[in-house]
């Protein structure tokens, strides 16, 4: 069974990273609150933040973290990822 963290990582890769890569963008910004809302999660902000903070996400999605802003776990956390070709 796929873990919640894996579902979050797959969703962000398919909905944010790959469309940006296809469009030729070199970076993409992801906001925790958007992911939480899109996946219709309830009180799972720590899971969203942990999934996107994980090195596993960067490796799987072929991105590098350029900047992370906001508190440790909040809907306002933003990640800017550099997209590898």
C-alpha cells in the first residue's frame, strides 16, 4: 500500500514538477497549503511538509531545493525547486 507521503510526493511531481519541466521552466514553487487543499487532506500539514522536505522527493522528482521559506510545518511553507532536465 502506498504511504501518504508517497501519495503527496507523486501528486506534487505530477501536478507541479512535470508540467513545469514540460513547459521548459527551470524552477517551480510549491506551497504546502495548496497541496493540502488539492489532496483534500485534514490536519495533515506535517505530513505534507515532511514529504516535500525529504531527500527522497528531490531524488524521485529530479529537482534540487533552491529555497524553503516559512515555519517548519505550516500552510504557508513554500519550496522553490530547481528542475533538472
